[in-house]
C-alpha cells in the first residue's frame, strides 16, 4: 500500500525534530567549548602582557674555552649580531660581557669573552643574551650617587650622574632615562657616557612594579598608563635640584612611558626633547605583532586586548583597571606633541615593530626625526653600531635641544 505523502511527513516529524534537537545541543556544547577555550587563551595572553616576569633563557652555552677566553652559544638572531653584548648566566658568574663574533655555523656562534673567566668557573647551560653590556653603574667609571625619587607609591631608586665640573656649557640640562618592560634601570647605562660628554646630568630612574621601585596594589604593568607618574615625579626631583630643561629618554616600553610624561606632565615646560630607542608607540600594533609571531589566533588577540582595556575584566586580567589603549596610541595623538623627538629604531626589531615609529614621523615631520637601523634588533642599536647611535644623539641634541628654548607649557 502506498502511504500518503502528508501522512509520511507527519510520521517523520518527531524523529526529525529529535535529530535537530540533538544536533543543536551538540553544536551548542561545541560552541560553548570553543568560546571557553578562546576566553581562557585570551585571559592567559592578557595576564602575560601585564605581569612582570623574570628574565627567561633564550640561548644555551655549548662551549667555554677559558684558555682562549671564548664562549660558544646556540645560534639565534641575537647571538649572531656583531658588536658588544652581555650574557646573563647562573653558576660561578652571573653576568658576562661578550665581544665580537669569531666563528659561526648553522647551529652555534663563538664569541670573544670580555669578562675574564677562570679555569674553575662553572656555568649552567641556560643563559639570556642581553643588550645591556653594563650591568652596574660603577662600570662606567663616572661619579654617581644613589638617589630616591618620591612618588605617590613611595621612594623609587635612581642613579644620578652629575655633568661634571668641566661641563660648563649646559649645567642646567638633564636627561631622565626610562628603562623598558621586564628590565631594570641598568638597561639605560649605555647612554650615560654620551650625555656626560655633552655636559648633561643623567638621572636613571625606576618605576612601579619593575622589581626595584614600589609595587602597586595590582602589581602589574599598565603599559605606561600609570608608570608615567613615577617618571613625572623624577622631573619634579630634577627641577628641585636645579634642572632648567630635561630630555626624556625611553627604551622600548620606557618610550611609551616617556611619551605619556610628555603628553600629561605638569612639568611639560621643563621638557626640551625626547629620545626613543626601539619605542612602543602603539601597543595594539605591538601585541598583534607578537601574537602573530607566536601563531596566536587573531580572535584570541582581539579578546585579550579587549579584556585588558575593560574595567569590568580587571579582576580576571589582574590589571587593577582597564588599560586605555587609545590614550597610549601616540600616532593618534600626534597633534598633541609639543617637543622635538628623536627615534632610533631597527626595521628588523623582532619584538617591537618599527611601523608606528615610521607613522609618527609621517604624522609630525616638524617634530619627529628617525634614524632607521637594520640588523640591530630590539634595543641593541648601541651594541650593534655604537658610533652611529651616539653620533645621532649628539647631532640631534645640538640641533634641537641646545639651540632651542624649552617648549611652552599647555598647563
């Protein structure tokens, strides 16, 4: 017997409906699982961005010749760079100075040791390559004093390198140096001799949550949004000590901090210029770049940045409050700049892409100059080509700072 089509349809409806419900339930569970994974991954990424972390090994010591005073490291884009560098180690030595590359192959790089290593020295294999070169202020062989800069959170340690009695041309000009993310003020020591030779006093500062200055309640970075206040306190310190004009110098995240000081400080009339080495000028560009390097899905990156910027997500991201990425985007705020800026950036930075640095030059060619390096990588421009790096600062300083009066305050 032939079953009428309508009857057959009615008979199939309960089964079809049950199948659809099962499929939708499975799809919902799968979708919920995917969303949960995305949320978890984005939270982890967000926390990693703002959590101060210990220095992580990025190379291995595979050979040490104490007779020839050479060291062999695994080959990375950094360990094969020409120039002078440092190496954080564990064992009988904690920090080594490294000289030129003597030999390399596809897997290793042999470099000259500039720190003498005795035959009894024992070093762990794991090590971290560094652009610092100088690790302590005493290594500069310049007079200095340890200082404490009072901030809203408490005293922030600093080193003060006076200009010297022979520097009579600009005794009232100071430079305040700001280190980058995950480092300390020792990162800035490379620049002190350049400014000392110009007759400029150097104040090398710390800021909240960097391991030396006081800890905030959250204990995390705000990527410059709050740290600038500690550097602003350093400007007040300089003013009380007789500074008539100050150049801000920032390295990496220290560049983001220095720019926030220039845009927000009550001491803007004191600022004569800004020097930026491998600076963060727009955090969203940096975070997106680093996420792509790590093959993080763009959806995770977008969620992480959104969570970091939201006050409601602060208990999860542990930021203590939303990070104002729009305020930290200095390309978008380029019209607010009032001080000459020198940017030193390598197009193969590998950590902070130079795109925003180029964009800032285009946005404010009247104020912003850029010295473009290549090969030099991130914050290792001094190490790679000390002469060019130093000459660039000296030339800019002579043209844009010594020959100009301090910028007028907008406050």
